[in-house]
C-alpha cells in the first residue's frame, strides 16, 4: 500500500507540472488571437478625409497640402492632385477625427461676368500649365426638352456648354477642359448628354 502511494506521488510530480504549463500556453495563444481580431477596423474608414463645400457637397479625399489661397487634395486611393479655392470650402473633417473650419460663412467670390467668353476645349494642349491653375471639377448633365434637341444632338451640346461656361464663371474660371463626354438615349426616354470637365484660370 505504501509503495502504491509513493508511485502515485511520483507520477504527479513527473507529469503534473508539464500539463499545467501546456494549459498556460494554450490560454496565452487564445489571448493573442483575440488581440489581433480587436485591432482590425473597417477598411473603408482608413485614410479618408472629408471636404465639405460651401454649397453642402461632401467629398471623400486625401488632403495633400495647403497654400494661402488653395487646398490641394487627391481622390481617395489616387495619386493625381487637384486644388480648390479655400473660399469654396466650408470645413475639413480629418481621418484623425479633427474638424477644421476653413470658411466659416458665405463670402462673395469675384465672378467672371463675361461667361460667354470662357473658352471650352477638349485638347489639353490648349491649357498652358505653366501659366494656369486648376480650380475645380465641373459636371453637367443635360436632358433634351425640345424637339430640336431630340433631332439635333449639337443643340443639346450647345445647351451643356452654356451651363459649363456659367459654372466656370462662378469659379472665376477662364478656360474649361472637357475630360469626358457621353451621349445617352435609352429606349423610351429623351436623349441626354453628360460632360465632366475641369475649370482653369490664369495665375
């Protein structure tokens, strides 16, 4: 009997401590996995700043730099940089959670009253990048509302150009570069024209 008890004690001393160590290691591994999972965040919220324009429009961007007159930014996950007049921006919400008010209230922006003289081109060579700056992106969509616009696509284009010039004038622009132009005529619906362009002015 005494020999049996001695044998049991010996087994506990030899094998009980390694089993306890294995149990501790197992708990530590589970804890590490839980830490990694809790550190993940939705990818859509990483690295995004928000610009809120004076007219209420919001843009998801990456802020690059500032000057006394302009804010330079790029679209999310893109490298091409765009600049916008600070007076057109109400506030910036940074990815860190910080908010910066750029223009606290509406201000009068000098407008080009001679909008009819604003040049529209689809040739980037017409833009002298050394002497002109990019102001902002302009988007226009026009839908046919008259019989003439149904029959002659050029009249629809002329209407879009008028809107482009007036929008550029509000930005004090001098030249509009057309980036993309797309005509659409779905069955049973009036034809439409969508133009994406960029406004420029001299430095």
